[in-house]
C-alpha cells in the first residue's frame, strides 16, 4: 500500500472517529437505562452490552492513536490497519451480545 493511500486512510478514519467517539460517550451515558427492565437471566449479557458501549469511546481513541503512531514509525500498512480496526472488534462483541439478548 502506498504511503499517500495510507495517509488518506488515516485522515478519513480520524474524521469518522471524531464523529463517532462523542456519540459513543452519549450512548454510554444512556446505556444505564438497559438495567431498568433487565431480568435476572439477562443480567450478565446486559453487563456485557453496557461495557461494550461504555468502552467504545476510549477504545476508538487509543486505536486511532496507535494507528497514527505506527504510521509515524513507518511500520507496515498491515500493522497500521490492524491497530485502527480494534473498535470494530468491540462492535462485533456488542452485536453478538445484543442478538443473544433478543432470544
């Protein structure tokens, strides 16, 4: 991957994360409402969903920081991209837990 393409990727990613990260902080403040109607059977899954929502903001911030750090250290493109997709792993856990709550 060329250096300009990687830089463009990081700039677009930064713009997207600057929009998503503040929204995730609002979502984490509202996530406490999950516990209002929780049953005992779903309590652990609700905690998992709550922690995924609450941790998305810091995870996205630190992964973006690590991606820029890897770019500045001129590491391989695979490492820069792998650092930047860490928040999406958080979203996968969130979606999986939410699907389990539905059943």
